[in-house]
C-alpha cells in the first residue's frame, strides 16, 4: 500500500514528552523527517509551527524547513517553559499562499518545556506503597514509562507492560509512588510541566549505582535517559537498606555515595545536578544491636551527605506510615512526596519560605553532667511531644557505658539534656539509630517533620 502524501516526523519529541528547560527557562526542539508529494506536485516546501494545545494559539508561527530531496529538518528555538504544546507540520504545494491549507502532516501533542527528574534507588523509590490514597493523573505531570514511551504519569510508575528496559523490572507489580504527588505540587506551584523518569529497582545496593563497583543500574539509567532531548534537572534518590547487611558497606556508604554523585554529575555534564534524597526509613524485622548500628551508620551518612555535598538535600522518613515491614504505605508516600516537593520549592527553586529538615549541628558538654544540642535547618521550635523524657529516642554513651537522661529541656533551636550521672571520658550521642524506631524523635513545629536521625556524634568539650 502506497504511503499517503504529506509530512512525516522521524526525529523529534514524542507525544506527552517533557523537555528539560535550560538555565534561561527555554528549550529548542529539533525535528526532521521525510515528505511525500502528490502526482501534480511541481514545487513543495515543509512548514512547521508550534501551538498551545488547549487554545490553538500560535507560539511559533509557520517556519520553513531546510529541504534536501525528500528529507526536511528544522530547529524551533527559544520555546518558553510551559505548554502544553502541539507541533503541526504541513506541506506547501506549488506555492500555495494559504499556509493554513497546507497538505496535512504529522503532529505531536501534549509536549511540555519544564523540569525532568530521574527516579533512582530501591523499592521505596520504585514505589511499593499499598492501600488507598487518591493521587489522580494530571496533564502536565508526565512519565517516561518502561516501554520507552512518554505518557501522563499514573501509578504504578514501574508498569512492566511492553517494557524495553528489563534491568529495572520487578518480580511483582508496583504500588503507589511518592513522586507523582511531588511532581504535581511542583507543577502547580511553578506553572511548568514536570517529567518523571523511573529507573529504581527494589533491593538494589549502592554498588549497583556506583560505577566504581558494579554499576549495572547506573548504566541502565544512562540507557533510559539517553534519548532525553535536553537532559534532566535532578535525581530523586531513596536507597540505603541494601547496604545495612554488612559492616563494611554501612561504614563506607557516605564515601561511596559521594563518588556516585561526582560520577553522575560528570557524566551528564551538570556539576550542580540536584539530588533530592530520603533518610533511611524503618524496618520492623530482625533487629539486633549490630544491625541497629549499621542502620544508624547509613542514616548518619545520608545526613552528612546533605550537609557536605552541594545541591544534595534530605528529608526524614522514620515517621512515615508503612504497609508492611519495610515499605511506605500509599498514604505514607503521599506524605513523603509532599515533603520532597516543599523542600525542593524552598531550596532548589526558592519559590516558598524555608522548608528544610532539622539537623544536628553540634553536641557539646555544658557541665559535668549535662549536654547541649544545637540544630540548624529548623523552621519552627523543637518539641518532644512528651512529658516523659525517657521516651525520647536519644542515647548517650561514655567510657562507663550508657548514661541515662534525668531531664530534657527544649529551646528554639537547641535541646539541653540533664544526665543521671557525670560524664566520663569520650562521649557520643545518638538519636534514632534502630531499624525499628519505637520511641519519640523530636519534632520541628514549623514543618512537623521529625529531626534527621543522627548516630554516635561526638560530644565536644
């Protein structure tokens, strides 16, 4: 069967694709393809224009394309962030002056210029949330699914239907992800489309994302993102429990995470690539002293990464509702997505008042039997939400072992702890080190998030 006359797009954006804007808030779109004339064609020219999808208003008027035989190409430049847009092609025959009556060509629909985020890490990043939580699809929040096609983002993001990237496939269907809610809040607040690119895999250790070790999921992510037209804004990272099984991987987590970030930024040629991360959540199984220590080590490494790596940010998760022993529930993922969104709006986009996670800045001895804790990143006052300070998940140890808490007093950005006995020698303090945190973590009353857990921070003289 002969092909119909008209214009055909062979290279260019897909329907529903979100294209990363540049630092000036614009993007270029390159298009190319072939054209087929009619039997009486003596002269032909391909024209392309860009329209608003919802109204049909022209954004870029009819633009004549470069022609080479039966092939054509064009670069649409300085398209403003926003949309959604549609691309219209047409074939002008024999000098017809009415370009709106060109011979019809192919179109592309629901294209946005905005910010794109890659989803990486383990199962809570892939989205295992079970239960009912309303999180409807929304035009302007789109995802590059595992079949290689862009579409309106919906749960589960890790849909295996017609998958072409098998490295990220799970043994069972996913559930709810935190990142659609994250993207919807960003889109609504910033008035730009947001694109999501899933690449996470349940159970994956950091080594599978670090090219100095195994790195196979990192290479898979590179394949998934290879055809993005202008790269991506940042990485949504939630991972860590896969590195708590062994002392060596827990102790080295911070160093290896830094190397992964450095390599990722180098490879995509974005030295300030954004990393929005989550501190390790709870695990309601198999807790013992040594495994608790390893979970504490990884949480501390994640806290320090946000303090020491530029454009790396973290939110707490230890209070998030769960649907099994280790996975956040659907409702919990809605909470987490909102936390990440407001953190990004505050720290990445500077579009809202400060919204950050409170983090211990310094622990110091106030006297022979008392300790002071100073925090930064607070948006309100600290509160323990209890009159029984022994319910706080805070442990102080010195050369004589664990030192009990006699009293605890909360200031605006500090905590003063009265101990049951005098301190002896080197002293460290921990908050929220266990796999399964059952006692109370202090709360920032500005965000109503718990403070970031910390592990064996040395108490200064």
